[in-house]
């Protein structure tokens, strides 16, 4: 199914007024797409036979372009499906419009949560969908499981018209970005910003200001963006996250993320503000 325009309404159960059905299919965070370099599709009007005969978990996503859309989370890898392949959602960056990527990300987060909570962590009984809300419940012990969202901060730190960028050991090639890290229990977002920058780059920051946020389904993060100013210290890599970090002026930037990600949006804000 090729989406020229996207109309989506979240829902907990199918709309009985329509008989149209579509599917988004995952195998452990890899999404099934049609093999098309120019415009791959991840919406299927029919469930492939290999999927229907496999073990899977299912969640309803909502109404998509006048069809009921279900998310399929495979528990075993199926045999090869002609003219399709499983790819990470990141592989679709710059190939699909942002609204489609956000939809795929939403589906990925929901099915990852559902697959990882098929059984109760307290008593090991099988969980069931809870009526009237997006949650799973154990009917044996009564505990309810809601979708997992892991908040993280990401920050553009500026000093004398230059931005702090780091190279993660996980990045392939010479790819640099702003610093990020997960919120710890008992922290405010601002405290997390200050701690992460200090831990990763050895510097202090001030004037921490909210920039924006973005769902980040890898697998279940919410990225909360900030800007900040250098307040003291020299760059010193203290943990295992970065293998390089430096200050960069707008005209000397290394390879950085595109503006689909909030990292790229922060870097673009810096370019526009300090050029």
C-alpha cells in the first residue's frame, strides 16, 4: 500500500463501520517493507501467508486512511517473503516522509512493549489487553503494564559562538552530534543535562533552556532537547560514550545528523543563530 497522503486516528479497537484491513509487521524492531529504493512501503493490505502461519503478537494501532490497522510483532523469523525485506526503521530515514516515519515509530514502540510484556513479571501468567486504555493486565494478580517510555535529554552547548559536538564510539565513520543521555531516577531534566555534559565531556553548563521534544522509537525513548551555555572547564572525556569531542563554528562543521532528528534540529538552530 503506497501512502500518498496520511490520515491516522489512534484507537484501541477496530472501527466496525469499515471492513478494510491493513498491517504493519515487525520482527524485533525490524519493519517489513517492500523492496523499492525510491519509495518503500510498510503498510500491507493483506497479511503474507508466511506471517499468518508464524507465531506473533498483535496490537491494534488505529484507523489509517479508512482502514483498521493492526501491528504484528513476530516471535519467530518467517521464511523469505517475495519482494520484501525486514529493515531497521533508521534505514528509512530520507526515504519516507516524516509523518510516515513517526507512524512507523509509534507502531514499533507499541509492539515492542506488547511483545516484551506478554507474561506478567510478578507471577508469570499471560497478560491480556486492558479495556478502555492502552495497557496490558494480568488477570491472575491484577497488575497493569503501561507502554514503556524512557525519557532522555539532548543538548546543544555553545561557547563563544561554537557548538560542542562529540563522536560516539557507536557511530560509524566521522559522524558527530550533540550530547545526549538518559534521565535517572530523582533527576529533573535540567539536572540530567548538567550531569550528562559533565560526565561525557568534563565541562559545566549554565542557562539551560528547553528547545523541543521528539518521540524516538529506538526502542522507546522520548528525546527532550535543550540549549545551554558553557560555564567552565576544558573538554575531557570521562566515560565510555565518546572517543572525541570538540568545539565547532558554523563554517567548520563535521558530518552531522539531518533535521528529521531533534539532534539535527538543534544543530540547525545553532547554524542559524550563530552564522
